[in-house]
C-alpha cells in the first residue's frame, strides 16, 4: 500500500537568493532578494497587519522576469516591533525602504505597494525621484477621497456598546478579541467568493503582530492627512499605475481614482475585485504590473 | 481609465473537445466528448447521476496532452437524456453506454477511470469485456463492502418518511423531493471534507441542479452490484491491472472499502491521507500523476 499526504507544511514556489537585515535607529527590518534581471521591483510593505508573504503570488513570477526585493515592514514578520506611534509613520516606512535599497545595492527600482503602501511609496517617489522609476499602487488607502461611510460610524478609541460590523475596528475590541477582529477584517478584505484560504493565511500573518503594536501602527497612519499627502502627490514625477477593485470594501475605488489623478497616473479598475486583487487574481495583476515595469525600464 | 472584467464571467474551459456526439440505446441518448489523439485511450466513466462529466475537468486537459481522453455524461444529467424509468439506471445500462461510446469513437481498448458509484459499471465493463479494458482506476469506490456505520445507517430508510432532516437523514427520497438544493449542499459538503473547498462544492451543487429530484430518485432505484456477494463475484472475474485511490478522510465511503477492492482485484491501493471523496478535484496534480504512471505502466 502506498500512502500519500494531502497536506504538508507550507513550502514556497521560490526561495530568496539573498536575505538580510537593515537597521535604522535600533530597529531592524528583514529583506529578501530574488532573481537578478534589471530593473528591480521593490515590493513595499503594507500596514503591519500583514508581512511580505502576502506577495507570494508575485515573487516567483517577477523573479523570473526581473530582480525582486521584498521586505517585512516594522511591526510584523521577521522585522522588529518597536513601540510608540512615532515608529510607524509613513516617513519611517519610506526611510526603511530607502535603507533596503541601499543595503541591496539597488540604485533604482519600480515600487509596488498595497493599500497604505501608497503613503510611503508616494513619499519615496517624491523625495527621491532619482531612485524611483515608477510606482504601482494597488487599492491605495490614501486620504484623497472619503472612505466608506460605514467605517466612520464608530470611534476607534472609545469603548463601544456594540461589536457589530465595523464596531470591531476599535482599540478595546482588538485588545480583547484580536482574532475575531482579524477574521472580520480579512473577511472584508477578501470579498470575492472562495477566499477561505486567503483569509486563513492573512489571519495567520495578522497573529504575528500583537494588538498593542497594531494599535500604534493604526494611530500613526491616522496622522497622514489629506493636505499633507496631496502635497506629496504633487511632487511625484515618475509614471504611476493604480489598480483598484470596484468592490474593495476597505477603501473605495474613488481613492484609487484620486491618487491616479493627483499623480498624473493611469487607473485600471478591476471589476469584481476586493482589496487584494494581487492575491485573488494574481495572473491578471502580474501581467498588468509586468507591462508597466517593462514600459518604464 | 481601463476596466478589466472580473473573473465571474461565464465558465470557460482549459481545453475544448476535439469531437463530440451522442450514442443512442433503447431510445436513450448519451453524450460523449473526445480530447486529443494520442494513445492509449483513457475513458473517464460517469459517476452517479448527481453530477456529470465536468467533474473530470482537471483531468481532461492533462490527459488530452498525454493520451486520448474520452468522457460521457451519465444518463440523467449533463447533455444525456433523463429517462424516468428506474430500470434505465441499472448498472448494466451504464456499462452498455460506455461500451457504445467505445464503439462509436472507434476505441478498441481503453484504460477506464471511475469515481464512487462508477465502480459498479467499471467492474461490469471490465468483467464482461476484458478485451476492451486495458486497466481500471477506481477513485473512492462505493461498493457494498461492510455495513453502513452511524451516522449513515439511516440511509437504509431511504424510502421512509422520516421525522428528521438532520445530517444523513437528508439522504431520503422524500427529502430530495421536498428540498433538492438542501440535499445537494449537504451531500457535497460531505464529499469535500478538505478545507477551502467552497468552489468545488459550488460547482457540484450547480451540476446537481442540472438534473432534478425525480430523476435522481429513479437513478437511486437502479440495480447495481448491490450485495457483497455480487460485488466479490464480479471482482473475481477482473483480469486487468487495477489501481485504487481512496482518501483517508472520505466521508461517503470509508477507505477500507477501497483497500478491499484492491485486494479482491489484485490491484494497487493508494491511501490519500487527508483527502475526501473527490481527491481528483482537490489534489488534481497528485492524482493525475498517479493515473498517468499507471496508464504508462500498461503500455
């Protein structure tokens, strides 16, 4: 009799060719390098609720066509978890990105960012235009257009008398029911049918950061107001591609459209997609990004 | 602005058949498809009428590249007719349909692959027409080996009006006629015991809805290898090599029934740890490689 195993430990389609840490002000972040063909695609970290494994459907593909650098943002994965709101501003993430580029000998790169990755991606492109060939922003969570109204009903800081829906996006709820929050949040992130595996993956990554740390990273993001960010966008000179799902339940399509408008970029609307089209429709998204990378290289 | 259409367009296929057609026996038309033109031919038999040949969708494009693949829809579903007489669903009829498709497609000899209840017709075909069957692969075979244990013992009361709809009590003629979709959803959630199977369940429920409760009841009343003795006797007449693949977490038929089929036919048994009743739908790469190795070992 032969015995086959259906389920095994998670493996990777491709392993990094090089990995390491960069340290800034005592905070270490972890990076990986795959492939070697120019240009370099720098996969930016997103909000610390996830780490770089959310790019797992991009890395093996782009590594065959380009050089890929990915890193875990502070707060999750193999990066440090500093305390204090000041450690999680868009300036810190942009500075980490630049430090990773320096450490890996990456003179220029095409940036690819998910959600709030657009905050530090745009900042990096504005302040270091000589290092950035282009920017791809997937479902950007940028304060250039109003968010979904249902997310504005409840206070994040106050103790609420309900736990329904977006009332779970609340400091007290996170501290007391963190895993339930993650399940709710990623359920809204993956609104496409048949996303149970993607939700399970994301909840697992979300559990790698403590709710106390996630609260600080949330509060840091809140500091980036629309006026400040508009000025950043006005200084972006490189080509920009924005991909946004028209069923994104975390950040509406209007935000992606506004970012494309503010940076003179191109918007591609992905019909039926939620907040992570690169995870649920990787082939389509990879082809769009590859076309863009080849057009700016 | 560019708009890229969503995934939820009409389902397309990785590969379309190179030819298709119908065979007709006693006024009942059965639909078949042929893919590729290599050798040998692998015939993917229909399983229970609750689904049709699309459940082989992850096998057909692969075997079309490495062999010649043929499949047919069972009487009662897909593009085949839906006779109302239960006699039309005897296992000998399904075996005769398969033979008619081999004739119609000019196929002298084939490796046959069956799922679940398809094991009955596969055994009959291999026993009665050994010259046409080069080998037989059985996935999660459903044969009368051993008694039904709890909670499936209630299946013996298929014809009775029950006072419950809970769990396997849904496997009941009256419940099917009352809430066919409810039965399909329950049944396929049991078939796919692996996590992250929502797409496979949705597909199967959709295929189930292409037939109806009355037709499925008629198919249930068809005669097969319904006793242990008849199954054992038929197994004893099998001369071709056999391969049995059975998931260890099969909630429809326990894996030791598959092991017994392998023993009775002198075949190879592969236990698929952690897999449910349709491992070819959930772990297509592994199952395809196993079948391919078996097919090539016969050449």
